């Protein structure tokens, strides 16, 4: 089934609210064989709502709306769409008693405000989608040609409950969702540019006949998303697995995970399986690496702790970096990075020391040590490496990408011991 | 000016990406008198793109698009919209040289991939909107009737830079933005619940006749957003200032800033003005406090460094917390929090020591020390306090809110020395 989505509310046009409802509805229905043909957002104006819904009915004959079902004067979805279907409105006594019961259940005094009565003025001949959480009932309207519009509230919690508990069962019972589904699988890479990936994938760079491929670059690296559309669930899964296997073979060492798995999770799990522990020494990243590791539940069995050595005195006092070394090479140098990694590893008694020192910017750069230069040292005791990274764009980007590179250096050391690749500059 | 916004990408229809670009563009242009009439999202299909842009040109004659300018086969915005305007494409040598220069500046070997050439195939007669960050140039196309379409990339960082640095100056220079504006002002509060704020604001809790008020709760606290619509810029500013003054007086010590100012920025500035320095000792927050402070450019003149003492041995070795104290009270205790704050302050020679120790969850809670319990200690040397916080929802929420409370304790000590309020549990 293809359908149109119309989200309603002035706040969406003013940019005061980010529309998360649309993405939620799209994901839930895609899994069941529903595909959005187009998304439209309009303001709280009856003529705009009617026009958008009318156009959508022309296109696909199947429309879901969110928003504009509340009790105030700017809630115009009900009458606007009733007019599109040529229906009169009636007062729904059953729904009004539900609102009264809800009012009393919440221990509020007296009767619900008169304004709530507007919410139970419904189009003749509709199917009511009862609201399991709030006051606004949803509405399902269908014409004699089988074209339909389902109206859901804009409050995300109410919308989600009504989609899953009311609308989806209704669409399934009427055979309106397809047999076929849309399914995706994401392979996560880091340390390699989009254009390089394209070259590595060669003839598969543009995807496959039966599976499309999208490149999603972000701070963590480039995600490769495979998508199968309009196939039975088991066929979709089999195609995804076959195509993912090809990409995995081509991307080899650059691939760190799948789905929503993050690099800190991967590194923690690799270390946990080998009983390795980590300690960090951070200058320019200022605790971001430690924070990313400790954001993962259960990280304490691998991560022992770290030092944020922002001032040079802290590099000396807590990490044992010699003052002479700092004087000779400066804080941003491969020598100091290595000394920080060794220092924190020894002092915390960890298997692995990771250190970062660099220029996060926006100020403080020099021709020799420009903004974005970060030295990354990894010390396994019997194996040490230092990498020179150069990262771009903003302070935030530089800091995040530097921590990603540092984690990836640890991952590669464990997963791909023979790998000689340095850190890519991006 | 009214305009239409068309965001392009299969991921928007599949619900795999939440469209934040639309909200950003809407806000930026509303400030300058531009109002979105309708938002549409379509997939990566040339006919869908052309149809949506064609319809939008009929409606308002002014269209901004995002997405589909990349180097891969699913990037179809350029040719699809060129066809709507009846333009041929040409190879733009100037933009190609820009991409080559960017490639070399990032120290990559050889020439940029052939795929990038697609990005500089531009419609005849367009105005190029140069990309200050990435490879994809933006495009501004106008027909003889003055109807126009501006194409921006979908990557948020690039889109934002190009909107502000290229498209808005172009629209202003051509007199395409309006006289009346929508303006907002945000007052930022922390440590106080939405319902409490509503009581503190009394008769103004629902806003004012001429200025609307929205409550925006988030991890940092509750923001109060005042908005004026459809007024000349100077009138809007005067109304906002008058109403903000009322809210400021009512919210007193809970108000930490305005606009997009963050609490780390406020604390750093308060300390900088008094030549105070900060050192941090973090257990459950694992470096997040240090990372938030060091995310601010120039933080190094206030923030000296910190210790992430995840393992108990690190609390002892780097912070001098006595083993007997850890044994007697446990790591999550007011005693250990105070010893951590004092230890890090002394060892790093800072004016202020801040320490956090708690249970971030989701596991590890006990009846006496439940998930969400965080002890926060602040040590100014001659003034010491320890606060018991209890935070809720997720590990991420608990960690973030704990760092926010710790920073707010420092802010209040400096800004409101007589204040006796503890830390609010939320």
C-alpha cells in the first residue's frame, strides 16, 4: 500500500517543533508493507488542510494525518476533512462520556470544559479510533470508492498509541496493508571517505538490482544502508543478507558494526572478551572519549578511568609527562601523546592506554600545528603506535572524530592485527 | 514573503531520518519575514521531485529544496529541477577546481573521484551558491516571471552554512524577504519543574495578549520561549523585551541564561571574570562534565583538568580518597563525593573542585542506593557543599542532568551566594 502523510500545525511551518511523528509512522507502516508516497505539512488553516488532503486522496487514495484534533480554536482538522468527504458533523455521546470519565479519573473537579465538546463533533459515518491515553478521539473516514483518511492526534505519545492499537489493526483487518514490506540493514564504516567507499565497492557502488544502497555520512563515519522494497518479509531478509555479505567482504577492515551498534560498544565488547582494560588520557578532547565509553551500560568492567589533562601541569603531575619533553616538543606532539598513553596505562594499571592531544580550535592554530591536528597514541604495553590525525569543520566535529579514530585504532589492533593503515584525515 | 519548502530523500519517507533541516530553515527565514506556506517531502525520484517543485512554484513561486545534491546515482535534484525550468546542464569548471582544491587541502592522494563531477553539472543560467564546507555547490534558479528555486544540500552542517552565508544574503539583496517578522526569545531555567514555573508565573503562566509563551522542557531544564508574530522588527523586539523582563523577575535564581547560551558557558564566564579555576572528579558521569566544559572554545583558561575515577583504585591513587572511607561508606556516598572534590581541587591546584559519584544505571541499583542517586560535591576551599540528587528516566538522562545540577550549584554559589536551595530531583 502507498499512502500520503499530512502533518498539521502552524508550529511545523514556523520551525518551532521538529516533526518526529512522520518518521515514526513511516517506520511502523514500512515494516507492514505500507509506503509513504509523499509527506506534506500545512498550517492550522481549514482551506490548506482540505487542499492538502484532497490532493493526497487524488494521488494515492490513502491518507494519514496528525494534529489539529485538540479542543482549541486552531484545531480544524475534523471539519476541514469532513468537508472534503462531504460529511456533516454530529455530537458523539459515547465519546463525550469517555472524556467525562477520564476527567473524573484524573480527580479533577466538576465537568470537563465546554471546549472539549468540540473534540467529539465527528463526521457522519466515520469509524472512531478511541484514544487510549488522552481526550481527542481519532477518526477514520472512507468514501464509496474505498479512498480513506485516518486522523490521528499530534501529541507523539497519543499518536503512537493510536497508530499501533487502533489504526494498524483496522488497516490489517480490512486488508489495506500489503503482503510485501520495506526492510533495511545498515553497515557501519569509519575512517574511510564516501568517495573511497564508492571505489572499493566497484560495480556495486550504486547498489544492486534487488537491493538499493544509500551512503549516510556522519560524525561516526559513513553508514551504508541497504534497503529492499516491496518484497515478502522472508525474501527481503534473504536478499539483505546476501547483499550485506558482499559489502562486508569489500569493506573489510573499515567495517566496525551493523545496525545501531556504536564503536564504543564494539571496542568494549572486544576488550571484554579478551579481559583487556582501558585507561584514557585526554587533552583536546577533554573527557569526550571517556564520556563516550562510560555512556555504555556495563563499561566499568573494561574502562578503569582517565585523566583530562587540559593544563600542562596536569600532564606532568597526573601522567608523568616530563617538563623537558613538554618544553622541547610542545603539548601537541607525538612524543607527548605517547608519554600520556604510557603514563595513564601504567598509573591506572590498565592493559591499554589511549591518549589524544591536539588543537580543537577554533583558535590556537599555528602553521606547524594547525586547528584540527590531533596526535593519537595507543599503548598496549608490548605494542605502541602513534597516529597523526587531521580533522575538519568545527570544534565539535574535530573532537568527536578524533575520539572515533582513537577507538578505531584500538579496534583494528585487536580485530585486524596485521593492518598497517594509518588514520585517515577527515 | 511566502515560500514552499521541499525536502528530498528516500530516508525521509522511510522514516530513517528525522528532518531537522526544515525546522531550521523555517526559523531562520521567519526572523527575516519569510513564512513557509507548505512543507513537502518526496523520495529520490526525478518525477516526484519535479512534480513537487512544479506544484510549489504554482502556489508561491518561491521554493527552497534540501537534499539530493550529492555525488551518487540517487542524487537527482539538479537535473529534475533544471527540467522544470527548461534548462540544459553544463560542466562548471570553477566549481570543479574548488572541489579539487578541497581534495588537496585535505591531503588526499590523486584526483577527486569521477563521481564528484556530477556535482558540478549545473543548470544553465543559475546562480551558484558556493559551499563553504563541502563539495556540493548549491543552486539558485529563477525564471523570467521572477519565480525561483534554491537548492541546498541535505547534510545539516552544509545546509546551515549555505543558507546563512549564501542564500539569505542573496534573497535580501533582491528584496525577496518581507517587512514583518516572527521573533522569539528564550529564557533558560534549570532545577525547577514545569508545573512549579507555572505557579511562579501566576497570571502570566499562559503568556500575554501580544506575546505567546511556550514551555520547552529538556535535559538542560525548562526553556521559556516568548514569540511575537507578524510585527515590524522593532515592535517585536520591544514587546519581547518588556515581557521577558516580567518573566526574569518572576523566575529569579532559576534563570541561568537567554537564547542559546548554555550552562557551561555561563559557569566558565562567571569563573573567568573572577579568575577562578575548575577541576573535576567524575565517577558515574564518566567525563561528561569535563567534556561539556571543554566543548566551549577558550575553556582552558578556567578548566585545568579532571579525573575520571571509574574504578575505586583510581579514586584512591589519583584523588587520594582513603581506602577506609570507600570501605566504610561505599563509592556512592556523600563522604566520598566530598573527598573526591577536595582531592581533585588540591592535586590540580584549582579554585573549585567538583565531584560526582552515583548510580547511572540501568543496573547496579539497591534499595539504599537506587539507580539515579548521585552525590554532587562542590569545594571552593573555604566553602564546601554536598548535594544529594535523584534523577530519572535513562542512563543518558541521569548522567546529563547530574552534570547540569553540578554546574548549577557552582553558578548559584557565585551568582546567588545567599541561596539555600538544594538540588531538585528530576
